[in-house]
């Protein structure tokens, strides 16, 4: 009785992997195996089967959402008697460090761009809207990089406002994972896409509601659909440590890398260092800021240790 009550009251309808895969219907597979390999991040284990069973049904659902949003937009134009430029649909992708947000965002971009009407699909990460390291160091926030307070939220909100308003081009700062900092005077130009995917740790964050009722927009206010990637804490930690070990022998070896000092660590020292960073920074951010936003997503993809999605929860309308 208790379980049935929880299911009735839940704002989500939950599907097993097999149930979700069946919702692909006749959505065609438009990616080749080698393309999937290029799209996945360093430590992910994405394959064609995962794309077919998880991301093709999601692509089909998003096509329905985008079409419905555009119909509603045109209906509002008729009501107001206005003729605005086309309104892009914005899809948010949220979740913990090491959960696979970048891979998911890139796969969705590739699939959506190959719909029959060939829409223009752009992708940005919110990393570019982090404050530069010089500011974070001055404010004592380097240990909280990735926490909500480490982002230039007004700049991100202005960017999303420009995108939604059809201003061209809207510009987003560029972040370098090599030097672990925002690149001065470098920009990604977003020029009236049909769909924009916004990927980041805290894109579903809201903050404290003002007591005076004044309007304070949140990043998620601009989303037409949002996806949260979920996994157990111990699984996330193991993925983070594995990624750290992989980077130690690849990207960290570059003398320009911010983390070059870790490239010569022994296996034991590298595991200890990665575990400490995870517990001290990423786990705190996950518990305090990221997990609390999970229930705000339209879709939750629950991943297991193999990186496969075993369960999908879709918010009821």
C-alpha cells in the first residue's frame, strides 16, 4: 500500500530500460559506431546499443516537445498580434561531476541535428561562465569551483536572454580544461539555433525565493526541457577516480596543464589524491547543490556502474 501511494503521488512515470527502449518506435538510427566512439568522453562506455535503447527514444520525445513548443509560440504570437523571430528551444543537461553530462549532450546534439528537417543544434557548457581563477582566488572560492557561487550568474542569464530573444550572435565565454580557467577574450558565438543544449552541474539550481516577490530569473526558467543524469554516490566516486587516473597519463602530462603536478603520481598516490578531491569538493557540491535539483528535471536517467542507463523517469504532464 505504501509503495502504491508513493507511485501515485510521484510527479514521475518510471520506465525500465526495456520499456523505455520500446518507445523508440520507428525513430531511425543516424549515427555510426565510429561516430559514437568520437562523441563519448574519455571514461564513458557509450556504445550503439545505448544510443538505440536510451537516446533514440529521448530524441523522439524531444522532437515532440520542440514541435509542441513552437506551436504554442506561434499561437501566442497570433494572440498578441506580433511577429517575433523564431524562438529556439533550450534543453538543459544537469548532473554530478563524472556522471557523463558531456557525452549525453554531444550525443543529443548529433541525433537532434539529423532530424528530417535538419535543425541547427548548438551546444554550450556553463564552464565558460565560471569566474576566472584570479577572481575565485581573490574571493577564496577556488575550493568551491563548480559550486553555484563560483559562476557569473548575471552573465549566464544575459546570454540565455539573448538566445531566447533571437539576438545575433549571442556570445558565451570559452573555458579551457587544460589550463583550468576561462580563456580571456575568447567566445563561442551562438547565432539563432533551432535548439540549444546547455550542459552544466548546477543548471537546475534555483536559489532562495525573494520575500518581496520581485522577479529573479533562474537558468532553468529558460529551459523547454531538462535532463538529469543520476547515479549512486559510490559509483560516481569510482568514475571520478578512474577518470583522474586516465588523465594522469594523458592530458596531465602536458606541461601547460593546470594539473601537470599530478602526472608523476604513483597509482596509490593518485587514487588517494583523487579520492580527497572528490570527498572535499565534489561530494559536498553534489549533496548540497546538485542532488537537491534532481526533482526539478523533466527526465531523469538513472545510470549503474557499467555506465548504462537502467531506469528512466519522465515527469508527468
